[in-house]
C-alpha cells in the first residue's frame, strides 16, 4: 500500500477515463472496477446483443434470397459442385456461430473469429471458382456476395475495424475476379458494381447503426445518472467521490486494525507513517469538498456530456438552495441546449448570484439571479421544451448576445437563514 494509490480516478459517470494519468486508478475489486470490466466486455455492453440478433436474422433472410437466385441460374453453371458446397459451408458456418454464441454467451474470441473468417474465405473461393468460366461475376456470384451480410453476425462481438477490414478484403477479391474474368460492357457494368457494393455496404451501414445506438444509450445513461443529483443535499460529495471515500475508509480501517492487533509495531516506520498521513489528508480533503461543492457542480463535472460543454460560476454555493423542481428544470434546460448536435459545438456558461436584493420577511424567501449564456445557440433554434424547463426555475428574460442565446432567471428560493 503506497500513498500514490489514493489519487482520484479521472472518470465521468460512464466510466470513461478522462486523463492518461490514472488509467489504472480504479481498483479491480471495487464496485467501479467491476462495473467497468462488465461494461468493457465485448458483446455485453449497452444491449448491442439485440442488434446482433437482428443482424443474424437479416443475414439469414439474404441467404435465402441468394439460394433462390442461385437456383434460378442453376442451368447456367458449368459445374454445380463448387457453388453447392459453398452454400452448404456458408449455412453451416452461420449455424455453427449461432450455436456457439448461444452456448458460450455473447462472446467471439480470437480463435472463433479466425475460424469464422477462414470458413467464409472458403465460401468465397468456391463460389468464384464456380462462376469463373461464366465470365460474369456480378451476374452469377451468389454465395460470395452473401458473405458481406454474413459478416454482420460478428459486428457486435468484434471490433468494428476488424469486421470492416474483412469486408474490404472481400470487396477487393470480388473486384479482382471481375476485372480478370468479366469483359465489361454497358449492359453488365451495373451488376458488377452492385456485387462489389454488396460486399462492404452491409458492414458499413451496420457499423454506423451500432455506433449511433451506443451513442444514444450512453447519452441516456449519462442523463439518468446526472438526474440523480437533483435530490442530493445542498452540499455533498459526488458519485465518484463516494467510491473513493469507501476505498479510503477501508484502507484506514485496515491500518488501524493492524496497529490494534499488533501486526504493525509502534512507533510507525517512516513508510507506514507516510501512508497514514496521506490517508488522513485525502479524507480531510473529501470532507472539505463535501462542504463546498453543490449538486450542480457534481452534475456538470461528472457528466460526459455536460463536463465538456458547460462551465459553472457559483461562488456562494447558491445552487444548493434550489428545490428539486427548480434543479430539474435548470439541469434539463442546460442539457437540451448543449446536447443538440444540430446546433454545432454549443456551450453554456452558468453564473449564480450574487444575491443583491434583501430577503422577503413575509414569504421568507430570497431571489437568486441565474444567468445562462450560450455560444452557437440561436434563439430561434431553441426547442420549446427548453423554455418549459427554464420556466420551472423561475421568471426569466431572454435576449440575444453575440448571435447566441442569453437567459436571465430570477429564482425564488427559501431563505437559508430561516431554515
């Protein structure tokens, strides 16, 4: 145990490492460590396995269409054996992978992926051998073109660039076969182009869909985690700090227990004393942070989306005075303003206070001025839901500053002196 092991992990709410310094900062035995291992497991994150099932169904449907196309041209083949074996091998490959995934879980290790690619390469080779003497690859190639859809089975279980590389190699193989064997004419060129496109288009489109899906789910997870801060106390530690405090507390208990049981002799050695001093300093820092950092600070700094787009100025820690409804409205408004990609690289600056007006002795409230300044957000592009969210915070006046939106809000909150 060393003092260097107690630095805060630079992560956001999704477990994304923000800095290079602490890539290994989360202990494997911790809750965060277990969650990050589970989230990083291939095929186990963000429910992409459901997309994999859909891709398998799509590959099966296209395979049925390819077999029907092959049967419609069966009389034109000089030899049916290579193409028939190619289709049999293709069907056995897809069924074998489906059974392996069903029994082993949503995982495709390197050896399985290698065998999968070798079998698909055999399918392409046999199909091209069958159509080679026909001098029209685009018209008669069926099993080799279907391999482009068969690669979709591995799309959610392997890295995208690996599957895309396989699709590119398939396209190159078919293109070379076309150039070598097929005399190109205006009549057969469209069929050749379609054959090459079908080799890589399914994987390309599938990659785009999966990345968009993962991005949407990550944003929703981030929003849900950030939304949990609206019910936090006025001053509190954040979600990541709670994990860090639990780890520091365990280390301190282990050290004290070793002293009490005599495992660690007194006086402490310089190394052990340095560790104890480091633990005490870290615990004090966390306690101090818990008395000055509000829910809004943690919501912004621990969010992947808000952390890179929103800056906060709240010297009086006035955000902690907002009630849950006002917090929810303010957080929703800021989220909607900076999360819309159609607005470009939009940012927001939140400034709370200072309180200039005297407290109302009758209603026992004070008015907290909130200024929301944005960049790259035109007023006429603001979603109506944003105005509804701002209305929950308090009375507001909007204006345009440097061709972007500026909102001044008068937020009425309970007087902390009366509570």
